[in-house]
C-alpha cells in the first residue's frame, strides 16, 4: 500500500465543489474515485444525502486526500494544514508556480501570513482557502533534505510540549504496526535565537517532522495562544489490512469514548482518526453493511 494514511477533509454539502476547485488550482492533480451514499435504509439525519456524493478521493501532487461531503457539524481549521514545498532544484520556475497557486487559494480565502521573505524561507505564505482548508506555501532550500511536495502539518496548542509527545507516540505505534516510522528533525524555539520566543517552555518545537508508515508529517507547538484546536473537520484515515491492525491502533489512539463512532476516534492530543479496513468502499456501497457500520464504534470487519 503506497499511502497508508489519507487526510480527510469535511465539507458542508460542498464536497464536489471543493474537489473541483482543488483540481483546477493545482497543476498536478487528479480525481481517483467517488463513493456515494446508499439510496435506501439511511438513518434520518442522512436521508437528504440519499444517492449523493459521500466521499471523493483525489490526488494533489504526491498526496492522496479524501473529501467527505456531509453536513455543517465540522469544518477544517489551521490546527492541521498542508505544507506545499516548491523546490528550485526540481523546478526552475518554482517561485512562479508558488505565486500562481497562491493567487488561486487566496481568492475568497483569508491570508494568515503574508507572502514574502521569512527567516526560514525566502518566499512563504499561509492562507486559509474559501473552504477552511489551510495551506503553507514555501520556497524550500534546494540543498536541503528531500521532502514530499505536500506534507500534512499539525499545530499543537500554545504553552506545552505536545508536538514532541505526539511524534513519539505516533512513531512508536505506527512503527510497531506497520514499520518505517521514525522522528527525523526537531527544532525547538530555544534554538531559534528569537527574543520573542526565548521565554517559551523548554522543549516546545518550532518545527519537527517524522514518518508514519513511510509517509511524512510535520508538527509544531504554537508559539502564541490560538482560538482553534483539532476537530473532526480534518481527520486522518488509516487504511488497515486486517482486524489486528485496527485493534492495535484503536487501543492506543482512542481515548475519548464519546468520539467513538463509525471507526472515528480521538487521540490523547485531540486529533481525530478514522481507523478503517482498506476495503471500506466495498462495505459502504452495500446499504446493509453501511447501516451496520453506523451502529459501530470500532469497526469489526466480521460484523459488517
């Protein structure tokens, strides 16, 4: 399996529209599959979606994503963003291509950090697009270690060292279940030499990255208080080969009983995960299996 973990974006009745927007904004993009709600036997809260799009899988550069077409319960926010790397060593027109994507994503969106030069990049900006999805566009160091074009990035709350704790938990768990998982870089605020961050608690990270089942992720501790935190608006799907893998992940990642529904759970840091069998699309296409799934907390494959 080439990508074990699929970031999942929640949209309020706009899943199809949002995916079309991303396919037009990103030069290297493709739609992969479409899953629809069953046409019958839906629970009352989903009857308006009968036959409508449930999920679209799509690819942006080297990252597969999931778009959930659902209600207004959740929305993405900056706690999980996507770091888009524009590498001059791989693309002579990297700056131009960054600017073109910036123009598309900022239309109808909100700029969180203006596009310009920063100590960590000569050309960088952060934007929340019209659907609430956050993007960090960065011209990267052509002499640095190679990284994916798009990397999911988690921002942990101000005042604690949770980025480091989370990376340790995630890499230990995923290495035990899937292998190929390890912490790579950790850059604490204390090493930055910035007078604005010198008094932050020791161990808070300005940046870190790590691999889970061979897939890159980034994480940081927010250097200032924020008015957002992790929600189901952006979750992480883990596609498992069997019940043993589901059970092992669930036992560690599910720590909030009231969030356990249909394979969804929340970990000790508030990040939402969907722990599913890789064959989930087959079950979702069967109205009876779909309804049984809605009654589950942890997915039990044999009961589907």
